[in-house]
């Protein structure tokens, strides 16, 4: 595990649920864009937010928002229905903030 900060657009509205003794958890996806050798790449990152911060995220974040999320990166292996193995990247958030768009419609070269 390591810490990271990801900035991107929310690909879904937050999904709120409660676990154990009523602990709130919110999950959402972030589209992280970057340029590599003149090719625009997109990687979807799954984020989870826990506790009081989860309630704040559920109230303030919406699909399409530009957000900056900081936290611990984890890799979760799982098996698809066809039997092949894969790995999901998840960011367990320790903080987030909504960002204002810079006015750029494309990633600068």
C-alpha cells in the first residue's frame, strides 16, 4: 500500500451503504486522464470513503464533478465469471475536495 492523490471526474454518483454497527461507507469511480506518447489514456480508479467523511462525500459529490482525492492505494485481486484473474485498484480516501475546472478541454501536450 502507498499514498496517492488522484484528480479526475467522478464517473458515478456516490453509493452510500452502512456496515457493521452503522459505519457509513461511500464508493464512487474517478476517471483519471493523462497523456502518454501523444496518446490520451484513461484509468478508472475506485474510491471508498468511510465514517463522517463518507456522509460529507455523499451530500456534496455528484457524477461529473472534478475532484481531488487523497488516500491509501490498495490492490484487490478477484476472479471474473470466466475464471480469469484480475486486480482492482482502490483508493481509500483520507480526504477529498471539489476542484474548479481550469477551462482546458484537453490535456496539454
